[in-house]
């Protein structure tokens, strides 16, 4: 971003939890501010202690925390930080969750099951959060769970720009890994000007995290298939999808996803697959043991920093995406 101008009568305080300090620091660097010093540690029984080392009274506070493993620990730490800000008289508190934990539990498929994504929202409201910033929610309906403004950011322009630099757009077919991702894939087709294909699949109810791919709907023969999703967890879905695409004549398969959870054995599966590149963002930290040669990690920090600036200065977060998609879609 160019040199930022901050209102003289307002004070921005950026705080980072311990789950992904590198991302917090990168966002601070893009904003040109210092991270608020925070003392945080665990007691012997696992309880978390947090204290801010400078006054936050009357400030506009932004608390960034990536919900990575151990996910419950880092969610609790962020809740405690919000509570501490509220009790220290911060004027407005914005929770930044680049990856929103429990987003896959957004409905009740069967009786006697929780809606944990709604519980998450309620917890942050109870702790004292006024606003939520997040990136590529698993389903957009989660925005309605939070009782306050939600800025739902999208990594599509960032990911699509990278793919466009690597591949001739005329050779690309955008592929949705299942029917639930079709609307997201359609946005990719609009940006890239590419046709759409869909993989029809069915999950085995007796084997969690395993899928059985059935068929490809659309023409992928001799095409560079860009398989798009919001997250990659164990890698089983995208690897099976890629195998199906190659079986149907695809020339190449590139995987693009916002959140690289990469639970074991994702790194090994993806490395050994015929997929040529896996592109994710750094919404979640990726430890060295989960990286592999085909993995490309793009920084989401500039997007988060811009959103923080727009919120702090009462600007428009929506306009960020109207401009970004227009630029990305340009020939």
C-alpha cells in the first residue's frame, strides 16, 4: 500500500495472538504501525494469561489470531484478549480471524448436533467484540451468526492473479470439487473468463474425510484445470478430484485454496500426486514439516491491512473487491 494517512483524533491499536505472529507482524508492517506489546503465557494447568503492556483506553483495537492447531487454545486466547480490551476501556474492538474456526459446523445435518460456527460468533460477542473481519468463510451464511458488522474478505483476486501469471487463460478450465463450491467457482470463471467444470462426488458416511469421486460434468480434455476450494485439510478431496480430471484427459491440474490447513498426511499426498502446483495463502501458519516442493504460499497481509485501514478510517471495505476484481479480470 502507499503511504497511509491516519485520522489525528483516533488511535489504532493492533494486537496479535501467539498462533501466527509472523502474519501479525506483516500486517503491522503494511500499516506502518507497531504491534501492541502483549504478555501471554500458559499456566501449568493450561489456563491462559494475557496482559497488554500499554494503555488501550479509548482506542480502536484490532485483535488478529489465526485459528490453527491447537485450535481451541488459540480461540480461547483471542476471547481472553477481547475481554481484556473491553475491561481496559477500548472504544471499539474488531476481531480478525483470517481462518474462522469451526466454520464447517454451520448447520445441523442430523439431530442432536451443534451449530458450532454460531456458538463461535456468540462467544466473541459475549467477550466484547464489536466487529469481525475474516477471509473466505466456508459458507457465507456464517456472516449472519455474528451480531454486528462482518467484513468478509476474499482471496480470489490474489489467487487468480497468481494463476493468470503462470497459465495462458485461454487454456484454463475452472473446476469445482463439488456442488457446494459451484458459486465460488463461478466467481473464478467471471474473473478469468474461463469455462466451468464440476466434479460430482459423494462422501462415505462411515469414513470421515474420505470421498468417492463419481464423474466430471464439463469438458476438461487437454485443458489446464484450476481446482478451487476454500480450504485444504487432509488433501484427500483434491487429490481424488485431480485423479479424476487426469482420467478425463486434463493436461494439467493446479489447486488453488485460501486456507492451507494441511493436516497429516496432506503434504505427502499432494507431493506424490500429479498436481503441478498447490497455491494457498498464509491465513494459517504452515510449519516446515507440512511444506512440499509444489506448494506456493501467497501473503494475505496486504489485504488484511487494507481492510483494517478502511474500517479504522470509516472507509469502504466492499470497494476493495470491486477494484481488485476489475483489475484481475482485465486482459
